[in-house]
């Protein structure tokens, strides 16, 4: 609310500076592709915001510089006023001096006009013309002083006028400084607003990037609906599906226990347990893709879809005594999906084991992609499932060694 009110204030005070974008509060994307487009838009807004911040910052600096210049001009005007005052004082002093001089001359002239000095001065003239010139000289000096007085009083008048102009200039500069101040305050407020918006955008970018990272882990493609992705929870690794067990038959070529042939390929790993009914856990977070029953080979089988660090996997669990989940269920690596079967002819009629099992064990297999799943990683052929299979032996001890933990 505070932000909205201050935003309105900014807009009303500074109608030219309107935020050129609306900050989105929430993602409306339905796919990773959409999330990425939103991220690009957020980055575009961040660029605009940064540009606005730079422009505003330089406007603030310009106004500040103009204000400092105005202060300098005001200071200079003050100096000029002092100079004008000095000039006036100087002129006044000169006027006094000149007036004194004139008075002296006039006094002297009066004193001497009836006396011999003046006459003598005139009598010393060598001719009538000279006498006339001397008489003129006196009047010239007094006239000259009169002119001087006029010049000085003109100078005073001029400086008084200058002082009035300078005072007016100072008043104008005060108004300008006030306006610069107001503009700087408004720009500072706008800058705060931009900083807030910038923080918001940065936070949204961070969230959006995390969201994309998350969905990249759980989605099989950039165009898969995010609502479909969430069924397959992300994982960082596949772990052992049993708490305690032993590898009785590893992945790969082996002697077929039923046929005795050495050429058969074991598409999975066999994990022996102490007894039937031991809980079987999902090897990673994921979604139940299929629950099937094959009396010929496999018995109760569960297929789970996973996304391990963004890579699609399918895990298979066969010879199960019973099944704890149904298709579409979301599981974590702590979910008990079923129980170990595979042994005892009496259980055959209950579907607990099948003709290709010779004892209590879990047949566990890992394949790349999503067998029986959609999206770019999905496929439906069992032969593809076998073709994409990988050796899960990496996180199990060697054949014959018991393990007592799930990782
Ligand atoms: Zn097997």
C-alpha cells in the first residue's frame, strides 16, 4: 500500500516520470517455455529500470550542478555589490575632495579678486591677450571641477542602479535554487521508487530462475504442461530400493539359472532378502507409471517414472508379493511401493511369484527415459525399455555382499 501511495504521489508531482511498465506479481506460464519468456520480459524490465535509474541519477547530478552554479553566481553578485559600495564610497570621497578643491579655488579667487595677488597675477601678463587667458584659466579650473562632480555623481548613480540589479539577480537566483532543490527532492523520491521496483524485479528474476530450474528437473520437455510435471517429483539420485539385501545376480551377461545357457542377458539386478514381505521402496521420488502382472515372467511389476537432476528415468520392480500403489500415485524415495516376493510355489496361485523366479528376491531395473510415459522422453515399447537400460550396480556392493542401508 505504501508503495502505491508513494507511486501516485510521484506521478502527480512528476507527471513526466511515469514508470513505463507494470511489475507482474505472479507467473501465469503453463510450460517451461512460458516461464522462460516471462523471465526474458523480467530481464527487459530490469534493463529499462536500470536505464531509468541512470537517467534519473544524471538528472539529479545536473540539477545539483546547476544549483551549485547558482550559489556561485549569488556569491559573485554579493562580491559585485561590495565592489559597487566601495565605488560609491570612493566617488563620495572624491566628490568631497573636488568640492573642497573648488571651494578653495573660489575662496582664493574671492580673496584675491580685490587684492594685489590676483591683480599681480593678471598684471604679470605680458599683454592684454595673456591677461585674458589667465582670467580664463581660473574659470576653466572651476568648470573642470564642476564637470568632475557631475561625472562622480553619475558614477554613484550608476553603481546604485547596479546594486539594485544585483539584488534582483540574487532574488532570482534564490528562486532558481529553490526550484532546483524541489526538483532534486522529487528526483530523489523517484529514484527511491526505481530502486524499490528494481529490487522487486531482481527478486522476481531470482524466483523465476529457481522455478525454471525446479521444473527443468521434473518436466520431460519445455512444452510439457507444468501441472503434468509436478506429478513426477524431482530427485537428485537413485538409491537402493531395499533397506537390507544382497546382489544375487548382477546386470548383464550371465548363466541363465533356468536354462543354464551363458549367453542370456540379465536385464536388471536381482536382490536377495531374508524373507518374503520385506518392504520395497521407490528408488527415487517419482510417479507410478504402470502396475502390471505377468504370470510368465515378472509377476507383479511396478514401473516408476523419475526425473533425476533433469534426466528422465524409469525403474522397474518385479516378482512382488503385493503392490502398495496405483498408476498416477506420486511417490517419494521413502514410499513403500510393494513387498518382496518371488519364492515358494504356494504363492504362485496368489500371484506372488512367477515361473521365471527361483527364489525370494526383487528384480530391479533402471532404464533411461519414461517407459509408458508421454513427452519427448516417453516411449511405449518394452524392447526400447530394454535397449535404454543401464546397469544399476553402481550403487550396490559386489555380488554376494550384504548391504544394510539404502544408499
Ligand atoms: Zn532378475
